[in-house]
C-alpha cells in the first residue's frame, strides 16, 4: 500500500514519540530523564506542527508552540530547579528492573494496537494507527508512574501521559483550540499544586521517596 | 561472456572488501585520535601492522591444541565469505543467491563460536573471561539481529540482500516506522558485535574491560594478523550492510555498465568514510558501559527489533 | 519403537508404546545400585504412566462410542469441535510428556543421563521422535481440520520449552544432563514448526503448512543425527575417564583427538552453524515464520513474532551452551588426574561417531535430497508440498520461490574451503612460518595450577546472572573467613527449579495429603467395609436405572 510522504512523516513522528517514551522508561538518572522529557515534548511539538501543515489547520500551530514553550523549556527548567532546591536523591529507584519494565512496555504497545485496530475497524486506516500510537504513549506514561519510586519521575510520567492525549486529539482531525487551552491550563494548575505539595512534604518529612513516606500513612500502627 | 563479467565483478568485490577493511579501521582510529587532540597513527598503519605481524614468529602456548592453529583460518574464511556476499557497489552478485541475510549472520555466528573456543583452548582465566562475556553479549545481540532481518524481510518481501537493496532503492518503500526502529536497533547491534565502545573497548589491555581482546590474548604472529584482518572485515561488513539497506543510493543494478560500476564504487567509498566518521564521533562522545549494563542495552535493541516486527505483522503499512 | 511407527490401529499403537516405555525403563535402572538411577527410574515410570493414561483417553474419545479403533475408521469419523479440542489437549499431554515438552519434561534430565550412553543416544535421538510421530499422527492425520486456536496452545508451550530447556542446559555441569536438557530445547523447536504448520493448515494455506511441516520433520531427522553423535561422544568420555562432571575434565583434545573432532562436528551442527545440517532446518523454520503475517488471526499475529524472537534467543544460547560443553570438557588443561590419564576409545565407537558426523555434513550440504524424500509425507499431512528441490540449479534449496529466498549449502561450504585454502597458501608463501612453543602468556601472570582456569559454572556465570537470576532465582553467596582464619572462602550458588517447585511439589504434596486421609480406610471394621461395597452397588444400580 503506497502512501504519500505526508502520511509517512506523520507516522514516523508518532512512532518516534513511542520510541522516546521507551527511552524515558530506560533512564535511571533524574537529570537525564528531564532531558529526555524535553525531547519528548519537542517531538510532540514537531508532530503537531506537521499535522497543522497536513490538515491545513493553523490553530494547531499555536498548540505546537504551547507544547514547545511550556513542556520542552519551562517545565523541565522548573523541575530542574525543584530538584536542586529540594536536594532530591538523583538516582531513580525502580520497582521492577529495566528488563521486565521494557517487556511490560512492549506488551502495553501490543495491547494498544490490538484495541485500537479492532475498535475502529471502519475508520481511515492511517488515523487508526496514529491513535494506536497515541494510546501506547498514554499507557507508557501510566507505566512510568506506576513503576517509579521517585515523585519527580512520577510527575514526568504524568506529563508524558498528557502528551499522548494531545497527540490523539490532533491526529483525530479537529481539536478546537478551546479544548486544548483548557486541557493545558488544567495540567498547569495540577503541576503547580503538585509542586507545592512536594515542598510541603519535603519540609515535614525530609524526603520525597514514596516508599519511606508510606510508613507515615494513618492506617498503619 | 556475461558470466565471465559476473565472475570478474564478484572477484573484484571480494578483493575490494579485503583491501579496504584495514583502511577503514585506520580511518576510524585516526579520527578518534584527532577528536582527542592527538596526532594519531597514519591511516595506513593497519596495513603496516599486518605486514609486521606476518613477518613475526608465532609463539604458541604449551597447552594449545591443533584447533588453536586452525581457528584463525576458519574465522577468516567465514568472515571473508560473509562480507563478499553483502553488496557494496553492485547488487545481484553472481553467488548472492546462495546465502541470504540469515545465512550471513549465521556465518558470523560460526566465526564467533570458533573464537570463543579459541579463548578456552589455552586454559587461562583471561580466555575464559573473554569467551563467557562474548557468549553473553551474543545471546542478546544475535536475536536482535534476527528480529531486524525479519523486519527488513517483511518490508522487502525477501531475505536475499540483493533483492532488499533493490527494493530499498526503488520508490516503493516510503518512510516507515518499522524501518526507523530497525535502523536504530541495527546500529546498536553493530556496535555490540564489533566490540566498540560502549560495549567493549577495542584498544584496552585491562582484563576488567576486555571481551574481544581477552579471547585473542594468546595469539601472535600470522595467526594474530588473520584475526585482526577478520575483525576489520566484520566492521566493514556491518557498515556495508547499513549502507546497502538504509542508504542504497548509488548502488549499481545487476546489469550495469562500467560507468555505473565506477559511480557505485565511489559512492561506496563515500558511505564507508561517512560511516567511519560517525562511528568515531559516537565512540569519542560516550563512555564504556559496565559489563552487566550491556544486557540492558542489547535488550533494548531486541525490544526495538521485536516492536518493528510486531508493527509489520499487525499492519502492512507500518 | 518400530512397532509404534508401524501400527495402523490404536490398540497396537498403545501396546507398542507401553512396551517401548517399559523396556527403556528397564534400561534406565540397569545400573540399579546407583541411588540416583533408582529415583530417575521412579520419576520416569510415573510420567510414562501419566502419558499412557492420556493417550488411552485420547484414543478412547477418538474411537467414539462404537469402538472403532482402526486408524482408517478414526479418520472417517468426524468428532465435534469440543471433542476435538479435548483430544488435542490429551494428545499434547500424552505425547508431550514422552517428547519432553515443558512442564512435562522433568523425567528426561533424570532418565537420559542415568541410562548407559548408547541407550541415552537411542532415547534422546529416537524415542522422543516417536513421541513427535505420535503427536503428528494424532493431530495432523486423525483429527481432520484443525481449529485456529490449537496452534496457539502448541506454539506457546513450544516457545516456553525452547527457552527453558536451553537455560536449564546452561546451568548444568554434568555433561549428559546438559545434553538431555538440550533435547528438551530441540523438541521445542520441532513443536514450534509443527504449531506453525497447524496454524497454516487451519487457514487453508497448504504450501505454507508444507514448508513448516517439512522444517519440523527435517529437524527431527537432523536432531536424531547430531544428538546421537553427541551422546556417543559423552559416552566415550565417560568410558575413558570415568567422569561425567565437566568440572573434573579438560584437555581431552590432546588425549582423545578423534573423539574431540567428531564431538566438535556435533556441537557445530547443533548450534545451527552453516554449512552443517542444524542450520538448514532452523533456516526453514525462520522462512515459515516470515510467511506468518498472512495469517488472519490477531492472537497469532502477536504470538508468532514473539515465538520467533524466543527461537532466535534459544538458538544463540544453544551455541553458548555448546561452546561451554566442548570448551570445558575437551579444551584447556586437565582438571583432574582421571582427565589427564584418558585414552582414545576403540575403533568401532569412533567409526560410529564419524559416520554420524559425515551424515551431518552431507545433510547440510545436500539438503534438497532430504526435503524431497519428506515430500510424500508432507503431502498427506498438509495437502501441499514444497517445490521440487532436485531440479534447482547448483543444488540450492528454494522454500517458496526462487525470487524470494534460497540457500545453497554446497556452495557456502565450497566457498569457505576455497577461501581458507587461499588464505593458508598465501600465508605460507608470504609470511614467516616459524613457530615456537612457550608457556602461556596470560598477561604475564602464568598459573601452573589448572584450577585457576574457567570452570563450567564460571563460564555460565554472566548468563546465570542476567537470565538465571530471573528464571531460576539464582543467587550467589560468598562466605569469607575472617582475617587470620586459614579456612578457604566458599562460594555457593543456589538455584530453584521453577517447574518442579510450582507444579510437581504441590501435586506431590496434594497426593501425599490425600493418601494420608485415605489411610483411614485401612483400619475400618468389617461392617464398614461391607457398607462401602453395598453403597457402591446401590449407586451403580441407580445409574443404570436413570441412564436415558
């Protein structure tokens, strides 16, 4: 089946986003993780910009610019500052090792492909595969949140999950700018709240390691 | 007449790979040295090393057997046959249908099998370290390579390298996600198989960092010359493979005239130089990994290859 | 064994099968004074009985309520899909336990090493193949059209068998146990090919099914060749040194050069290295996998690439395993006095080994002959066949079409010989031919003691650390004596067998518990015994009364 170059490049960019999500799962140092997250946001911005060009929808350029400015530049720098000020331990402890995590990631990508390609069997085949990639990015973001002990890496997982949602929305041809702005705004609020909480937790308990914090929960004697 | 011309072309290919391999190694070393602000050895130094080794006497350990003496010839034969089957300046070589990509990888696998046996032959602990680490690295690198072969074969519809190269050069291929993943995985596997940083240091003499060097520690003289030449040939093979599959521009077709052949040869030399430069750049900018991080690195390559194959199984357009 | 293959009805099949099991059991416990052998025989008997029970039920269901036990009658009857599924599961248990599919493989590594070496060769090389024959006969021939999910079950079991078999083999340092675990891995490869054939047959792709089946059957033949060769070699080593443990061998290539050469050919063949025969069958299986995207089932679309990755992984680990087996046993320096006093075996054993080695080479160079010989069988089972191989130029083999892929073992072999000869003659002319013997360089730290060289466990350590820590929960414990204490340091490796601990131990515990409870039946009064007999009689009469 021959496609035009436009669709091929869109696929490549979506596939690269999945690849960078895997790269995030592989990292075990915090600063490297922030750099890879910046790369994730950059690839997302490129993908959205390309979709703007392919679908001839200029408002998507603004979405791409927002993604590039906030997620690739502002948020990584802010997180970097938080890490320095909190003095967080810079090695990411994982619940499961790299090998099983990657295998789980593979399984999630396979699951996303099966679900998307079966559920949307009458839609345009190219949009279906883009949606499958977007679902994979969302699932990989969730996997990252579930298998990391460090709170900052959980924030990064949450952000990359939202990147997957943006990819899905732009791929589906016609996400109004209003929705995008409201989603981005809510994410920003959530991020600020999380940052404030991290500071409070750090002040009270001297650590943001979730395993250690677990012992302070009310139900245990 | 056509058959004789084909014979000549195949013979030329075998000679070209043999003569260019040390030059490639020399080029990579020179560029690495320059990047580290050293003058570095001249590019033709590997040729001088080979001649010097040939003239020297072989010092054989007391405990070495006949296998130890035969293995360098076997490794050289297997690697040379494999590298003459990868199209360099022209596709459709005379005997290219006798061994496809899977057979080429298996030939390299037999060379590695023999080298691992040579490491164990003399009965020292260094050889044991090299052999055991080498088979651990191979246990993940070769499945990753087979997955890459599956991806390429599913895209091109055949496991023959000439057919693959021809398909990649035509306009039917387009940009594909699976090919991108396969390229990244192939680069990672090539680094591991050729014992380059970050997997293994080709210039080390400390046993904690040795894999390939430890297996050939006891070799000297003409045997060592053959093994070094085989290692250079293997690097050339992997670069030619990446070039003919992912950068096939300039490759002459099966029935090309002298002009097209000359263009193909020049394009090939250009690709080798570029590949060597990029390899030297990569090696200088990254540190060598701890031995037990290599399985994670190669596991990632295996996952990428598996993902690429999976995408092709699920959807023919990906 | 021959009677099983020749049987044309279920009754003679089962009788011959039982006879085969019993006679091999007798051979396994032949050296009954060794306590390990008695335990091996006990486990073997239990598993063989389980397998025969499953096969009895299989043939019972196939024969149906009218009791038509002849194969011709069974082929004519068409059972419902539910019954066919039941037959498949029973056949997998019955034949799989004799062949060595994980998790029914536990008797194989105990029984095959316990038997005398030529019997081990027969058991590993041929008896497991009779089980494969049983599976092929029941599932491909007698059951008719397969459902799509049958192949998924077979492929999953086979993939697991492949990887587990070779990982177990890598952890062994007993030479014959290593070879026995390796048989498990190769059975996995054969069942992968058979599973693929089932999948293609279920969707009506006859020529693809023919390719997969030919690959499986060719591997059956190849495996019997090189596994027998390897067991003969192991037997020769055992007779010459009295040792099966690789940790006490070494340097045998100097003492037993001919055995070493034949064993090397066997190792190279089983590691699927061209131009020998192991490579041909693996290559055909890979070509069959490459045809699989055309299968419409989603489950298979995900399972087949994963199985392909597992197959490639186990093939590489098999090569690692045989580097270890040959390298530690034959190369290096002798690790015990028994190894340094070994003598070459007699001419008859050597002749047997060399004839097998020659057959391995011939099957690798001229595979077309064997593929064409298998074609009539494949035609019956799959309804199609591979293209005729003998007419292809230069004796290559072409699995599907010339334009797609081909392989020529003879040319590869000739090329390697010619290049090697060219290199040797060039070196002789141009290079110095002086040679001097000296102590090993060893980076300037020479060690006279042979205990400092790598052992079987140390060779497997990187792989044990990477894969064994996950699969076998392998842990190394080092106990160092405190300073001033002259005791040696001790390193212990603790591994758990996952199949044994999760499946067999709970079942054995359950059986023990039930036996204990039922023990009360031994000590009842006469009145209670009579009432049990009375109750059984009443129940049977009720069943007879209420049966429609």
